[in-house]
C-alpha cells in the first residue's frame, strides 16, 4: 500500500514537473568559447560566483576553447577569468573586463564572451572608467540593443497586425511562425550543414509557404464556415499549443544555437560594442521592413491590402479580391515572421518556446502602435524594444519584460487605440 | 504493458488534486467566459496571487494561516479590479491580451531574484501548510477502495477540495437562476440591449470577473496546500489554456460541465501519457518516440483537441450552441 502511495506521489510530482514547462526546470548554465584570433585557447580557468560572492563552480576550457558552468537558477552571476592561466602570448583585450556581471535567464544557457588579443595589443580604450561617460555609454549600448530587439519585434508584428486588420483574427499562434522559421534554419544549418545565410533564405521561403498553407487549408476554410472571431482566437491558442509541443517533440527542451557566427568577437563602434552579426542583422531587418512598407504604400497589392484592412466589405465591392489579398498577407507575414525567428535565434538561442516568449512583446508593440495598422505596429514595436532595453538602467534585467507589459496595460487605460490607431477600431 | 498501473493512476486522476484545482479554476472561467462572455486569459494569475498571498503570509512573515487565506482572497480581488478597470470597457480581445500579459507579469515578479526574499525566486515557498494539515480529521492510514486509495493528507486535501467544488457549483446554480445571473447572460448576448435597459454593464462585468477570480483562487489555495509548496512556474499561461480547454470540453455556461470537463481532461491526459510511456518502454512504438519526448505528445493532443472541439463541437459535451459566447464584441 505504501508503495502505491509513493508511486502516486511520484506520479503527481511528475505531472507538476511536466506542467511547469520542462525547459525551465533545467539547463541554466553559463558557457562560452575562448578564442584568440580564431584559434581556440585551452587550459584557461574560469570561475563563476553568485551575486552574493559565493562560488558556484568553475571550469577549464578544453582543446576546442569551450567551457561551461551549470548554475542552479536564473539570476546574476560574476564570471571571472583567471588571467594567470592564460598562455603567455595571449592577454585580455580589456584588462578591466576579467570579471563580468552576467544575467542568466530562465531555461537558457548564457554565452559569455571574453575578448582576447595577442599580448601587447590590448586596447586601452575601455580601460578608463569615469562614471558619467560609462552611464551614457551604457545608454547608447542599450539603445542599440533596444533597436535590435525592436526591429525583430517589428518584423513579427507586421504580419500579426495585417492579419488582424484584414481578418480580425487575434492570432496567438503567430509566435509559433517565428519558432518555425528558426527551427527550419536550424535544421538546414546544423543538421544538413548548409551555411546559415542559405539556411535562412530557405527558411524564409518555407515560412512563406507555411503561412500560405495555414490560410489556404485552415484559417480560410474556417472563415468560409463562418467561425466567429472569438472561436478562431481560441482555435489559434489550440494551434499554438499543438505546434509548440510538436517543436518540443522534434527539437527537445534544450536551447541551441546556430552553427555559424556563434562566438563572434565584438567590435567597437563609438560607445557601442556588439558582434558584427548584430549590425548586419539590423541592416537586413531594416531593409526588409522598408521594402514591405514601400510595397504597402506603392504597389497595387499593398494598396489593396490596406483597403481590405480598412474595410473588407467596401474593398470587396470595389472589385478587390479580398481572399487573394488575405492569402498574400499570410504568405508575406509567414515569410517575414520566419526571418524574425532566424534573427531572434541568432541574437538569443533557438528553443521551442522562443516564439511564445516574444509573442506578448509583439502584442505589446502592436497594441501600442494601434491594432490593425501596419506602420503603427512598426513604431510601437521599436518603442517596446527600446523601452525594454533602456528600462534596465533602473529595473533589474530579469524584470525588463514586466515593464513593457505594464506599459501595454497603461496604453489600454489611456489610449486604447494606440499611437497611430483610430478610435473606431476599439469597438 | 502494465495495464494495472495505467488503470489505477487513471482512475485516481479522475478525482485527484489536479482535477480539483483545474475544476475550481474552470468554474471561475465558466462564470467569466461561459456566463458573462469575458475572455480572461489570466486565470493562472488569480490562482497564483492567492497561493502566494497565503504562502508568503505564513512562510515569510510567520503570520497565522487564516490571515494568509484572507490576504490571498484580498490579493485576488485587487488583481481583478486592476485588470478589469482598464479593459472591461474595451473589446473582448483586448481583455484577452491584457489578462495574459498580467499573468506573465505576476509570474515573472514571483520568480525574480530581486524579490526572492519575499517570494522565494524560482524555488517558491514551502513550510506554510502545517496549520492546514493540523486540522486534518483523518488519522494516519490510507483511505479508498483497494489500490485506488490515498494517504490521510491527500484524502484531507481532496475532501476539502470536493466540498469546495460542491459549494461553488451550488452557488453558481443559484446565482445563474437569479435575476443577477440573467442580466449576466444578457450582457453576453447583447451588451447594448442590456445597457439600454438601464443596467450598469461595467459593474456587472466587474462582479463576474471578481467572482470568477475568487472561485479560481480557491483552487490556488488547494494547489499550494496539496503540494505543500508554491512555485512560480505552476502558474504559467498554459495553465489558463488547459482550464479553457476544460471549460470548452465540458460545455460553457453549464453548472457541472467544468467539473466533468476537468475529470475527463485529466483522465484522458493521464491515460494517454501513461499508455504512451508504457508503450515506449515496451518498445511498441517507432524509435522516433523516446522516453524524453513522449511527454510532449499528450500536450500536442490537448492543442489538437482544443482546435477540433471549437471547430466541430464548440458547445462541448453538455453545452447549448446558442449559449456560447463566441461573437466578438
């Protein structure tokens, strides 16, 4: 009998474990790859301590320059590189950055980058630290990171907002389009072994096809059956759950990164230091947003899309093929969301929950800009991205999302139509 | 295949702690969504603030258990007002987005390192259920029929839980037969018509939101007490989605459907989960399925089930199609 009780307790425990999202229950770690001019540096001791100074663990880099220290939970950690264990001809690029304060997020492995340089070539640039300049440096750095995040959110928000504008669907499964894109790119990049850029292009194409077929075989069919909007919103939640667990099934609960551009050494542009991939990613994001924006303003299809978003019945009566326009929006939305997923995977990690985790920020951006407007979504998303990163000047990094979500609620209170929205949309 | 274990755990799941907790959460959602047509996607937050309100009062501040219950209730009501005031005048999908955002805010604050001295970070809080189990009238031993039995602690939690379910179901039955309930259903059908009759729609919606939250928070108390601990990730948004699946499975706007829905949901989930994992360990499934990823399959089925239900049978098992609040407003 007692065994039955134990078995039942264990079973309940197992259920709870499953419910509490498997990915969060394990896997927080700090890791990195030490490289000097592209060559791995081995035998370097790296130790990790908690915020209170208690040691958590240490590691020594292997022949491939890799090291990893698992940490008990999300939080702030101090990572120290023992400079005496560095090879003679190698030194830290910035002498004052032997100890780094890093934030580990729930369920994710955090890459820590120590910039190395041949001895004697270390930069003195970061050596001087006067308080006022470091504050503004930090603001500049955060503004840059905010733009980076904001542009990713904007890419995702564009599709979400246009789909809402044309069909009225609040699509909770939009985040899974991002995850889908990132997973496709991961498959072609890591499993098949193609370069990431090729993999990203393939994933954008597949993402567009996925968006198209979602509308062709699912949402379009439901619209024709006359499913109501609230029903479709809950169906989208079901679809999101289904897809998320399909991703978990095939991908596993651990986060992973792409094979290319992993531990890029940062470059310094003015006060901002970032890996070159971030600059290029932002360039691509901006270019895509501008192209989509121009297409909306200048092309026939774009004008038709805005007309449908404004008033589907009137658009139909003036000869616009509403269903065709909606299908194009789904296709482009899916492709752009795929791109956003790849970019998100590049700047964070690929995991089965990445889309859902950013979905609320996308909603925040879309509502802030005004539901249903394409350019409002763009403006709102960038504001949200900037706000999230800049808020870390005053709030702890782990709570930066909280600030953005609070703003979402405050917008509802004072200006429910958003920045660029119009009053009549809120009903 | 150990059919005996599968059978026993499945039967136990039909009345177990999860069923009780989800049933209470679903009864709350049924009041909000089924009767009043409010899309509250933050039910997990209501359970969360209640559970943490109680746990923190007792475990962090060492105050009495009943004061903890009162603080948990108060926190739930405050949360309902905070969510309701900005959003109840807006359209249904705005309420949905705001409540889901609020639920994430609550969870992130609970698990933050910054406030870990109060909420305990991602480990949560323990050591608060002593007073509750001190009230346990059952003497140590197991209670039940044959292998389907629970120890005295679980029996006590389940007894309290099912009594609470019975009381809330009775309350919902009486309320929905009363003029108050009829106004609520009328608001779901046509808000403007009710307003033209001189009713304060906003106030009625707020009452429904508070009442649904309070019923749900009972589930939060039981969740915390039944496990003798609270963790932030128990109250993730997926909790709310499962509770919605339960309401829709049973049929919205019916008194007993959340209870039947919860029992059926957990029976299916446990049965499918156990059968699949037994089949994997017996080597009956293709090698694509492993012990590690088999858990995901049953939640895929939850998503699939939610979609299929809404497409083909939105009224669920017991519901009436004309009574489902699926029109956007």
